């Protein structure tokens, strides 16, 4: 972590990032990294489906007995990132008294979205979302699905009505991205804006080029490599079931 990022220019805050089983788990990983790079404390929780998608999309798997976040955010960001078990409903962020500045569920599956919209609170990620809404604090949801059913749209509308910011995982091309990493950072920058986090992750429209523009996640390969899980006989199942 560079000295600039370690400096006390910005007050250190606490943020929560929930990673669920929608496509685009890399957004959540990059969000946690970016918040840590800014010197903030980040609590990360991953749903079981989120861990499966991390393995499918990035070959990232939690090593047996891993107690820190290095395997997911890399060794540079790990000291500021705490990985919380999604079953830990007793963890700090599950309480309204915990001083969370903002929370993001990134990406947010339609399953998690529906459960938050119904107030289920059946795991830490859902509970944190519920707490942020009841406390009137920042909750940013990053849904990813296409097409959207009326049920999805109803849940999104309900959650926006309840106070959440809906920031869909929709890549933008007006910045003329030169790489997938730039597309990822653009979305993550929008999420941090919605969380109220000052940052210089990307160049802002109409503003001079930022020195941080184009930094890529340290532990995520640019080339995802061969796709052993997408052999021809599997394609049909994945395509129909998950819109993967
Ligand atoms: C490779 C893969 C991609 C998926 N992509 C999505 C997606 O983009 N959106 C979504 O809502 N569900 C997606 N799913 C399905 C969810 O993972 C599934 O509904 C899961 O139960 C969600 O659980 P969670 O909300 O606890 O994370 C995907 C599943 C897989 C295996």
C-alpha cells in the first residue's frame, strides 16, 4: 500500500461489502480492494453461491483453514480487510450500533435481492442490508441479471422506496475502456460514489486524467484462461439456469 494511500488525508471509515452469487463477483473483490487502498477498514462476507461463482469465473477458492482475506483481495489490501462468515449473524455489522459508513452488496443476486426486499435477514449479508435500511444509512445494491422479471423489478422498486441505492452492474462504453479492468473500475467507481466514498479511481468526465486511472486488481488474471467448466455438454445447462 503506498504512502499516499496510508496517509491521514482522508478519515478512515468502516465499510461492508457483501459478495453474492451473481455473475460479476470481480466487482465486489475490486470494491473491497479499492476501499482498502484508500485506507478504510472493510468487512467482506461472501455467500456460498458467491464462493462458487468466484471459483467458476476466476478460479479463486478459499484455501482450507484460511483466516485472512489474502486469497480474495491479495496481500496488499488484506491487512485492512476482514473476512466474515456469512453465517456470523453475531458479527459487528449485524448490529445497528456498529459504525458502518456504508454497505454494498456487489454483485447482488436476485435471490439475495428478494430476501432483502422481504426483510428475511437469514444471513449476515441480508442482515447488514436490513440494518442499513432500518438505520437510514447508505445501502448500495449492485444487481446483475438479464432479462429482469416483474418480480425482480418489483423488488428493485421496493428497495429503492425503502432507501437503497440501486446501482446495476451495467458496463458503460462512453469512456472508451481499453480493458476489462477499466470497465470493472468504472462500475466500482460509480458504486463508491453511491456509497459516499471520495476517490480517484477513474477519470471523471470533463476532468483531467487521474494518476490512478487503469490500475488493475493485483490478484485477478487479465486472461481468465481455459474454461474447463464450459465444455459443450455443460453449456446448455449453465445457459438456461443461470444466464451465465
Ligand atoms: C456461474 C453462475 C452465474 C450466476 N449468475 C447469476 C446472476 O447474474 N444473477 C443472479 O441473480 N443469479 C445468478 N446465479 C444464480 C445464483 O448464484 C443463485 O440463485 C444463488 O442461489 C444465489 O444465492 P445467494 O443470493 O445466496 O448468493 C448464477 C449462478 C452461477 C453458478
